C-alpha cells in the first residue's frame, strides 16, 4: 500500500515569508508526528497528533510554528515569518497508535531552505 | 526529559561485525528503538526493545539493559549497503513521543 507522502519535496523561500508543508499519513494510522532534522543533528520532535485527542505541541520551537490535522488524516505544518534558522528537513511520520505504536513510518521529507 | 548518547561515527569492514552503543537517561521508560537512515532518505524502523535482553532479527540484533540505561545494535556480516546513520531513540514513561540521539554514521569499506 501507499506509504507516507509529503509535499513539496523541496521549498525555497525568502526570510519573512510563510510556508505550508503537507503530510499524508498511511491510511488508518491514528498517530502522526512532525520532526525536523538539521545537518548533523538528530531528529527534533515538533508535534504529535493521536486520534481525536488534543495534539502535543511541546516540541514547537516558537509560536511561529503551528500544525493542523484535518479529519484525522492529512496534516499541515505552517511556519510563519520564516527565519534562516528554520532551514532543515521536515519529516512526517505515522504509526498505528495502538498496537505497534513504536514502529513509525516516515515520509521522504520536505527540505526547506530560507534565504 | 531524556538524554541520549551514541558515537558520532564508526567504520568497519565488509563481512565483519559491528556494535553500535547507545546510553540514555530518562524519566520512566516506554521503550528503545533503532532506526536506519541512508543519506538523503527517511529513517526506517529496525528494532524495538522494552524488556531486558537481546532481540534478533536476521543480521541485526538489539540489546537492552534498563538498569544500566544501555543498548547496542549489533550488525553481522556487514554489507556495503549497511553504510548509513543509525539512530537510537527512547520513549520516556507515559509518553509516545520518542527522543532521538544524533545518530551514528557507519561507514562500511571493502
């Protein structure tokens, strides 16, 4: 079946602009995570959605970052007034959420470059 | 929060065995994971340990000691395609949010 998809694959934007990154999780997966990965760094947790529960936003680095998950499926990560330090690969992952919650399936990522 | 430590880089020879260590400090414990990430690609799941001991899956095995806050990933019969970054991640007690280490870059040479 289809895996996790993300769009766009690459995004170059000017400092101060807003960007939206999209994630389509695996059908039926109730848990969805957003991470970012900078060069030479580990995966940094951003936000976690589980079913209809309120999302865990504890990893969002500032109030310029927000995310939504509509209908328990597609998720959008929005970064307002982008800064150069926001440049990174943004990865989305989904998991079963109940059984094999530990087995996360990652999308290919969106490489964001802020100039 | 969690603190995870793993070596930055390791090299090994094709056909050999390599052990990648991971130490962690966490409040509570809900499991430890290993992921493989090839350059420019997304991480893929390798293993999950929640109880002490060794989990074997083909050429890869993962070990956990909760009392020591220690895990290792063992790769046998190394192949060139095993050159990748190996990420150790831990879930603290009551959490489904993993904290990832910075990863160990493994270089396999002929």
